[in-house]
C-alpha cells in the first residue's frame, strides 16, 4: 500500500501522516534524511533505508513515512532522478512493499508518470477552507486581531498553516503596540522571500462587493448563482476600467470557496523564445491543479485581431492562448477594456460575454449614500444627490479611489468629496465637454 500526499509547503502533510497513523493505532516511522552525525543522507541511501525498514517491520503494525520525495523522484532534462536511474528496483519497491508507506511531496509535476501509476492513492493537501483558516488565525492570535483583519489574512492563499503558526508566534513575542501592522509586515517579508505577491493593507471602511452596484448587460445575479452550481465556464468581461470586472471574479472565488489565480497580461510575457507560451500553459495547468478560478486580466495583450499579428511570435502566443482556453474545463474569467480589438475567433471561445458599464442613475445615488456614510460625511442633501446624477461616468472604481484618498487626505466637506468624484470622471476619454460640472 502506497499513499502519495502532495501540496505546497506548510499545509500540514507531515502532521496529517502522523495523525493518520495515530488514528489507525499503529506506529509511524520516518525514513531519515540525516545520519547519527547529523550529516545529510543521500537520496539513493534513503531508498535503501526504506527497503531495510520494510524488511525489519514486516508483519508488524507499522507505517513508514518518506518525506521530501523530490530528492528521489524529481529529475530534469539534463539529469535523470535517482528513481529513474534505478527504475526497475524502484518499481519493485512500490509494487511489493508489505509495510504501508506514505510518500510526501510538495508537487507531483516532476515525478515520472510511470511511478505515479504505481501509487495506490494520490491525495492533494489543499489550502484550508476560508472558515477553517479564519478559525485557526483567531485561535493563534488569541483575540489580538480584529475580525476584519482575521478575514483579510484568511483570504491569502499563500499564508499556509505553518507560516501562520510561526509568524504569529514571533509577533506575539515582540509585543508591539500595533499587532496587525506587525503581522502584515512579517507576513510580507516571508512572502517576498518566496516570490509570492505581497498582502495589501486592510482598508478600513471599505464597502463589501455588492452585485447591486454592478451595471451589467445581463442578469449578473442569475449568472453568479449558476456559476456557483456548475463551477465551470469561460466568461469574457469587458467594459470601461473600474466597472468591477476583476472584482467580480474575486468575489465569485470567495463565494465558491475556490482559490483565485490572477494573471495580468504582463505577468505572462517572457522575452525568450517560447517563454511566453510556456507561462500561458503553466497558468492553465496551475489553475487545473489547484482547482482555482483562473482570471486573466488585460487578455487583449494576446487575443488582438489576427490581422494585427504580423510577427511569428505574436501568432504563436495567440494560438497557445486560444488552445489553452478551448481545452480548459474549469472556471475562467478574462477581462479587457478593449473588446473592439479582440479577435472574432477568440470571442467564440467564450461561453458568455458580459459588458460591465458605468453605474446607472439609481446605482450612483444608492452607492453615493452608502459611501458618504462609510466615510463619515454628513447626510447627502437633495442638491448633493442632484450633482451625483450629473456624473454619468461614475464607476465603483472611482468611489474606491476617492475612498483611498480619504485615508491620507480626509474630506471634511461633502462638496470636496463630490469634486473628487468629478475629477475621476474628467480624466476619462469618454468625458464630454457638455457634462455639467459640479460647483461654480
């Protein structure tokens, strides 16, 4: 019996293996990675140890745990792995072991399929669900963190249980005046060392995402409910900046309790021949492996009209993107501000095209009232609401930008806040000189 458990570092694979043995009421033995002198045991020697352990524990109620199997199974184009060099011997070990073994790895991508077929069961150790992760953070911080910050950190997929446990322990020992800011700084230092995106500070007073403030050409409520059930679909979101295209995908991931894999067009570009195509393929592979919602922002970077693809590498990148989209069976959302430049053949690959537009009159008025209350501004007068009516280019993103400005340059008067919203509209290409200005 061979069980392979894989997942990103820190998700609790080793602890899970130990708990499994405990639940079965049997003894667990680890295949060591260092000798009695503290020196590293080479991968081939570890394989020999596992064979020896099989002999010594034969007939006993025991379980063997082989951690960090990448040392044994992962090869490269330049060099075969230890297991590949001893393929027949390794196959026999996997097929004829009498003592059950649990093999632990951070990834299965580098393991020869011939070996993967010989494992009786392969289990991915995923990130904790949002509810459980929030409970873990609450328990570890012992009430030192506000519920808002607990949720903020729980949504960060790269914060594994191991990172949470170690970092929170150190932060508590530091005993600083602002525990949340200390944690944020320490988390970001850890993530930076792992090449992971940093965590943005929590914007207090920020309104939750609400479908009622999304101006869409289709029934966004009905579509969202349908996607919650199917968890499959290829959606193209288009419209002006700030209308909530990418935010909708992030909200959807939270509602479905699925990881969000966000890639900007620039994230996938690579200066070397074939590098961009490889990045595109890897994004789709990762989304499939993580069961994540794949979000491709600025998709017009790759799916512009074929008539404009004059260079061979442009056509190659476009073909790779189209092929991956057509083969993808999960849930993906792409967004663009430039629907008019997209290739018509590319648009046919999407099951649904959703237009996100400027807020309607009712949405502008309702959202303005909500935002004014959140920012601590006086109740809006009829004159204030009349001025909001004239700003027909407002988006949720405009309100968010002005709210962020309020954090470092507070608005003390409603009129100043309204002028800031007016300024957001004025910089848009669609702004018309005939639009009635606020104030004098």
